[in-house]
């Protein structure tokens, strides 16, 4: 796989390889992508029927809407 990087990122990548003990650019990129994937896991929002109903109710009655904190603690 070949990728193109802006000059500033190319220089930063070379600096990391030269000063941080990476064996090469591929190791830096692999580590960065693993960290990116771990941060993104579990961040997708799934629209459940209950969530959709709450959103609809909130939009229909904005003057009486509740914060998410209030909704979490409702009886």
C-alpha cells in the first residue's frame, strides 16, 4: 500500500522514526491506526425505538423538554 502525506506530516513521521525508536514509518502508522480504532470503537450511535420516541417527543414539545441528565433519572 502506498499513501501520500502532506510535507509536514512526512517530516513529523521521519522525526518520530529517528527520535522515538520506531523501526520505520510503517510502525508509526500502524500504531496510530490501532489507537484511532480503539478510540472509535463503541462510539457509533444506534437509533433504538425508545431513543427515537424520546427525540420525537422532545421536538414536539420543546418548551417542556428535559436534559439527558433529567431523562436518566426519571422514575
